[in-house]
C-alpha cells in the first residue's frame, strides 16, 4: 500500500536500551496513527509530544516499544521509553522502601551546602564534615570571611577534605564570583533562572556539571538531577544506560522520565549514593540488594 508523502512523517529517535543507547529512524503514517522503525539513522531529531508504537530494532528481544517524544523543560526535546520511565520509578520505590528518607544534603543553610559541594570533590563526606567544622570553629564559614582569608590559611582549615590547596583555590574562586555577582546573598541568586545560573556556575574555576548541579539542587532547590559515579554504576549494571554515555545523556534520561520535582530528585540521588556505597560498589555486593531481581 502506497501513501502520499504528506501522509508520512519521519523522525530520528534516540532511546536507551539494554545494550546502551540506540538511534533509529521511525516513520509515522498519519492516517493510520502508527509508526514503524525503517532503518538505523545517525541524526537525532524530535517531534511534538506524542506516542509512537514501533517494533524493536532488528535483533532486539523486548518486543514492541512505545516511544514517547516529549518536551523536557529547558533541556529540549528528547525521547524515552515508557517502560524506562516505569523502571526508574520502580528503582526509586525500592530504594526508598529499603533505606527510607536520606535527609540530604546535611548543612546549616544554603551557603554551607555550596561550600560542601566543592569540598566533597574526590573525597568522602566524613572528611568534608571535619573541614567544615574547622571553618566554623575559625568563624570562617561566611562569604566575607573566606574572601578575606589568604588561600594558605583557608587550605590549612580545609585540609581534612584532601586536595586542600586545589580546593582552597576553587573555594576562593566561587566566593569571589558569589560576592561580585550576587553580593554574597543567596536571595539574589535565587532570583536567577536555572539555565542562566547553571551557565554562570560552570564558568567558575573548579566547578563542573556535578558540582554546579549539586549547588542548584541541594542549596537552591532547583529540579536538576545530579549525576555521579554511583548513578552511572547503578544504571549501567542494570542495563538502563551504558556507563560510557556522557553526563548530559544520563541527566536527560532522568529529566525526561521523572516529574520535575526538586524533592524527588534530591531523595532519588541521595538513595542512589546510599546504594552505591552499601551494595553497588566497584566490586558489587548483590546479596540483599534492594534492586535484586529488578530486570528478571
């Protein structure tokens, strides 16, 4: 059966699969309200929010797929599978049932959380707590105090956090930005939209995507999912996304599949960290894991 060109709409779809991400070209026959995968395709595109039923790519073993193309806030258009959406929520429910609320991020106010987000780079939280306690005892846990303090003095106070000379420089850079741009006031920072603020943070020396998003989510309550080594390890081991995928691809998966709720993102990320520390370690301890049998 032949169809007129106007009756045929094609789109390249990118979605996670058990063997990593897959990109296929699907065509929708408008009058029949259906879509079929017609060929592998290298380009990624998007259509307005809609659902397209299509068979799995050649060699796939999961049967038909219902692909959802939707608008994901400021992050743009992206495709996810409804079964992936359900799987991510199932993971959250299992972890929350096993571990309960994590009450993360610990800290007395947004600025302390921001400092902690920088100090926790490449170290554990116990060391960060010791460094923060040193700053508090020295009455130095304020933007003004850190800005006035010499880098050498600051490095001595945060020594327990490791890489103290590097982190002292990063803290000074962040505080300088915070004072110059926002007069050291969190209330002024909260007035700025999330994409703009994220771009600004990423320009500060020593602040990468994970640290910037930790500040946005935990200090400012923005619905931005934080991706870290624990998150990548858990998802890759359960066939949801290959560990080699970029930070942005992992983040897009959560942003597309979950409600944009800062409380949910906060709790979910904290639960993944807990799982990564107790069970999904570099050498996994699968017995008793809350995600045991997840994909069976």
